[in-house]
């Protein structure tokens, strides 16, 4: 009779039931929860979450209300043995089925790296994210994503058997939306800020907010044969000029934001000056020498000290200024004997780095 009255005063529970519990104590190996029954429920640590790296004290606090699956009504200590993991799994099944059919987005956390991908905690259920579906770009080290929150879409689902999700499809959709919004406002002639994404021999790709624009090699600097890596670094923020928009193909320019070196060259040098320059091009009729960043002059083959075939691009050469035509951006030079070093202006004395120029105009 007393046993009957005891049970009558509390909720009746059975193995397999899912009940609400309020955390009343946090232990090193689990938690104790009040489930409005004559005995409290004990939930072991491995039944609190599918995350093997779970920190109980960081994730749970006294007073939290959680769903619990009754594993055993009373154990040898008189406590109810319960599982949050099993409760989450059962409660998630119906929601997962609906989300899969509707193509909705779910939030989760990556909890483990396994062969071929990672496992994520999605609604308390383990979901597999293949490495190819983890990001838009190739993922070199899966461990970099461990512990990170993700937004995913279910791409394959069989209840209680298989749950495969993708973050890549979500990111691609977000990027497409960003592109559409940006293209509505982007205009040729506009100056915007971007981030250097990658560098190639033919130019640099700049992320300008959902769209990758290209700065061709010719638009990096006024100088020919300039090493892009001396000017830009991957991950660096940089202001760029929108040169051309052709549907989704964006051509950018860094050079357009830098003053034309020809506009100030007459202040720096004059006819008769001797300068140490660098060979940037060799033709059948002569060689072109860069004497200041982007300012080139021609040494006709008749004004060279040796056979034109003996010169190499990148080689330094001492030249005298014979003529300066600023309007047509032309300069005539002649090679002089290097032994007359005392009259030579160093090419570097005439140059200011592109990075310095960009900083000065911000």
C-alpha cells in the first residue's frame, strides 16, 4: 500500500519513456536530474552528449532542463538511470525527416575527425560530413575544423542508419547570394577593398566580398617584370580599382591607384644624368631599361657597348639620359662604361615602393 502511495505521489515512469529533467547536481562523471519521481535520475557522462571531448561544466549548469530517456527505472543505488543521448536521438528522428524533405538548414558542431571526413553533432545525432563536402575549397587538414560550428544541409538520410550532411552546399548558396547582391552595386571605376586570395604568374585573385576579381599582371604595377610577391601577400587587405565588369568576370587594377611615374620623372632626372637601370625587354633594335619604377627608356643597339645578344633581362646596366619626351612617355638612352661609377645615380634612389605609395594615398 505504501509503495503504491509513493508512486502515486510522483509521475509514473517506465523504461523507454522520455521525460523532462532539471539538473540539480553536476558530478565529474555525469549529472543528477530531478525528473519529478521518487528517485532522481543519474546520467553518466558518456550519455550526456555524443561529443567525446565534452566538458560537462562548460556545457551544463544547475537548473538546466533537458530531455532524458529512461534506461532503467531504478539501479542498484536506487537511482533512475537515464540517457540524454538516447532522448536526443529519438526526438531528432522526426525532425530530421522533415528537414530532409524540406531541404532546410541545420546547425551543429564538428566533434570528431574520422577517415574520409568528420562527424558533427546535429540535434544530438552523429552526422557524417565527407571531406569533399566540408568547405568550398580543398581541405588540407580536417583537424582545423574540429570544434567549429557549422551550418549544413542533409544530402542523404536513412532513419537510424545513415545521416550525411554538407556544409559546402550551404556555403555555395551563401556565396551566390553575396555575388548577386554585390553585382547590383558594383560599378566600373569604383574603388573597393578586397583580400588577396591567391597569386599566380599571370596576376592576383582578390576576394571583393563573395566574388573573386583578377588583377592581371599588367595592372599590378607600372613596371614590367615586377614580382607580384614583392607587392602583395595572401590574406592582405588591399584597395583595388574596378577596371571592367563582364557578367561575373571582374577585372581589377592596383596600378590605377598609383600615380603615373612619368608625371614626376622630369623632377627626378634630367638629360645628361647617368643612372643604373634594369633591363626589362630586349628587341632586335635595342633594349628597354627601367630607370625608375615604371619609367622605361630605349637604348638603341647602336648605343650599346656590346652585341645585343650578350644582354639578359633583369641585368643592371649604366645608361645616360639622351632625351625625355614626357607627353609620349618615351626616353632615349645610351649605355656608358660602368667604370664611371662616381657619376651614377642608383635606380633605387629614384624609386618609392608600391606599398609606400598606396599607404601614402589612403
